[in-house]
């Protein structure tokens, strides 16, 4: 089975030998691929919708993996108990939704050895949420696929009084991505810079109060992007 670039990046972060819990499993491709490659011994595939879960179940049966992959209809982590999995995967959802999934079942989310998360929106705020809740971002990746950028975050929960220190730039664009000078992040920054420059030029042509307010916000965002890009110059 050939996975998308996004799912391949997620799969590469899973620790071999771990039991996977895939929330929002859609067609079940991630757990199927990991079990077939003998990277994981078993998985629980969960989805809030019966349609995608049914398709996942059909695919699991087609590959003869019923003994290894269980399916559960579940709103987030509601149908899971602490200790039933080692790796949690939640992908393809907005950052606020993933945050709600984790915060509604704190005992369960904190019981995993690792979380591999792929938020689609509010990514800076989502990183801030993880750090404030005691998670450490151990690894990050970003892929470009089908005209979209996909950031992927691997986090572990650590019971410690000391939280990782982050700058605003690191929350927005990823501490680990910046540390590694990730090439896909740089492409993202280039596109974002071009976009905000175009918006700024349009706003500068307007004299309304709202336009001036929005221009200040855009120029602040431009400064943030440029600060992140300067990290790549500091080799």
C-alpha cells in the first residue's frame, strides 16, 4: 500500500513496536500500512462517523488484518481507556478540534508514550496549547502535497514543572522545524511573505480606519515571517 506523503511522514514518526490508536482514521490506511510493514503489532482505528469507519473496516478485512486492527465508533478518545495504546495519531483536523479531543480526555491523552498530530489550522496556538499542558515537542516535519502545506508534530507528555521555552516565532512556525532549517518550511515562509506583501500593497491604497488597522496587523505578520526566514541565514 502506497501512502500519501502526509501519511508517510506520520508513519515515519511512529516508534516501532508501539500499539497505534488512530483517531479520525478515515479509510484506515495508516494503521493498515504500519501493520503490513510490521512496524506495529496492532492498532485501534477510530472515527466519529460510521461511514468512514465502515470503509476502514472493509479495507482492514480486504487485507486480512482483522486480528490486528480493531475499529471503534468514537467521538475523539471517548471510546478509549488509558493504556490501550502507545502512539496516538490525530491528523487532518483543525487545531482547535484536536485540542478539544486531547483536553476532553486528559487521563487518556497523557497516558500515551507519544502523540503524532497534524493540525490543519491555528497551528501556532496549538503548539502553545501543547507546551502549556506539559507536552514536549520532540520532532516536527512539514510536507507539501496537492498544493497544501502539512505540518506534523510529535509530542510526548512529561510531568515536570519546567516547560519548554518558546519564542513567538517558534510557536508560529515550529521550534524543531526552525532548528533543522526545514526546506519545506522555508518554501512556506516564502509563499506567506509574498501573500502578505500583496495584501499590504492593497491596504496601503486605502485610507479607511479598518484598512489602516488591518495594515498594522499585516506588517506585524510580515516582520514575523522575515524573522523566521533570517534563522536560515544564521548557519
